[in-house]
C-alpha cells in the first residue's frame, strides 16, 4: 500500500485532482548543505552518502524520485569543482581520444562512427532482438523495486528516462561533433537511425516492465539540446534528421500509455510544440531567464487535449544562488499560481550548485513543506 506522500505523487502523475502539491527531488551538490538539510553534523554525507541523501529528501518533503543519484555530488569536491576533477570532451579535456582514435576534426568524428560506433550499435540491435524479453523486463522491475526499498514507503520511485537518439557531443566535443553535423548530415542521420532502431527494442522491454511490474507509468527524458540562445542546431535540421527517429522509437511507451515529460535546459521553446506532437505530456527544468515561457507552456495541452504534467522548479541559475529568501518565496508562488491545476510538482529547476546561501535553501524547503500541506491554500 502506498503512503499518503507516494499516493499524492502517483495521482499527480495521472493528473487527478489533489488538494496538495507534491514535491519532486532536489539535488544539492554542496556536501555540507546536504548535511544541513538532513539535520546532521557536517561530514555525515561523505561518510554515508545514501542514508544521508535519503534523509535529506525526506526532510525536504520529497514525494517522488525518478533519477536516484545519491552519490552524484561526490563527483565533484566538497565545495565544488577542484583542480583534480576529471575532465571530459565537454568539460575542458586537453585532448579527445576515443577507442584509441584522436578526435581533432569532423572527419575524425565520421571515421570513428563508421569504424566503431555503427558496427557496435548494429551488434547491440542483433543482441536485443535475440534477448529474452522476460529477462530484460524482470531486470527493470527488480532495479526499480530495489531503489523503492531503499527509499522506503514515504517516497515514490518512478522510472527514469527512455532510450532515444542523442547528439554525440559528449563523446566528440562540441566543435568536432557540430561541424560533422553540418558537413555530413547523412552520417549523423545514420547514427540517429541506428540509435532509434536499438531504442525501439529496449523501450518495448521497458513498457512491458511498467505494465507487468505495476510501476508508475512515467518517464522523464533527459538530453541537453539547447543553450540560452535556442537549440544547439537549427530546428529545421532536427525536423529532418532527428524528430522522425525520436518519435518512432517511443511508440511502445505511448502504446502502454506512459506519461513522458522532457527535461529542459536552455531556451527550448522551439522544441516544445514538436515534443508534444511526438506524444510527450509535460516538461521539467525551465530556465526562465533564457526565454522559457512558463505561463505559455503551462497553458498548452498534450496531443490528446489534456493538461500537461509540469515539474516546476525554482531557478538554480538565478533565484537560488543570487536572490533572497523573499525572491525564492515569490518565485514559488508564481510557479504555483500559473502552473496547471492538476499535474503540478514543485522542486528546484536542476541540480543546485555549490555556493547557494543557506537561507535560500531554507526558504525553498519551507516552501515545499507549505505547498505539500496546504496546496494552493
């Protein structure tokens, strides 16, 4: 049986009427803030990250977790990024080497895809086609239930993300990949095609797991495709190269009536109507200062004419680090006032970077507690 907290989250995913507003997870990256939110001495999180992180969520009125990442803050130092933090293709690596190949040009990207990536994905497709669907389904159910057991009955564990084609800048770096994207669209689309072929199979297993395991039929799709100016590539090229493959690989989940929402980074307004046309039913992670029009989005409908599921977050790039407690409270009131009447969660817009004043975090979790108990009042 679900707890009151978890039931509220489940009902909100289904967009049922509810008197209260459920709270989504928060992910502070500064270790001592996790300790303070958990009500424990400084240093507790480093010693026992899973237990302390869970306690922090509980004390922050959390009702639902999709992405369970209790050790994620340990990927940086105690106060943030440090000199010895590992660097990647998109975080300042001195050189990009993949499978022994040095990537210094768009032609290197193409060569690596043709020699390594395409054959590897083709092999994965054949393996997925011959895989025991029951085993794959059982693995998903087992994983979700294991996390639910760690969280306990007070917080609902919902599945996180689906498989779909992604832009490969994480592998090759922004310059090399996006030059290849512009110069060799046929190679880039072949990459999307193969990724979608594989994703279609795995999403079938995932949909089956949700149905057979009685899991919440919810997913938050997460891939950064915009910056503060707009989409990372011309939206017309996404229409031609990406959206058709993205849409087709989600079909098993749509057939299972799974509510899928999109995590927004940057100014994603051009993609919003297109994502809804593909069958998504909501959004999370708005960067309001970059042009994400919260009021306009919350007034939209999914392709079946239903209200959207919205996870509204206080801004982690503007309000939490640079505002005051009054600003935090004012932004939360705005999000509640203009959010959907059914289908609204509250949280932070993304991970909370080190350096946010304690008073602002305190105002955030106090607001969570208020809206969790009183709803819109």
